[in-house]
């Protein structure tokens, strides 16, 4: 299945676009997607994934129409 991923902050710069599309196997989890992203974009710092505007659990299964976002680390102060 093709999923669309939104990128923010440094993730957008590393991916080169605000959105990217990736082909995932049906039944892939958030952790599977995270591993794929780390392999494809090795410069990505540690990041969280959000699925449908909520932080994703590692074992959460991704569905075809889910809204997925890469949430990079932020600086606090």
C-alpha cells in the first residue's frame, strides 16, 4: 500500500519535501515504518510518528488512509 507521510522541521529538510509517499506492506506497524524511514533517510534524528494526529504506539498497524506525520525532536527552553 502507498502511504503519504508529512514531515516537519528538520525532517522536512532531510526528506527534501513536506510530504513523501512510501510503499508499505499491508499490516505494517509504526515500528516497521520507523525502521524503513531510518534506513532510507539515515540522517534523520530520533523521531516520533503520529498517526491520525495522535502519537503512534510501536505496534500500531498502519492503514491505507491514515494520516502519518514525522515529529522531529524540538528544542525547549
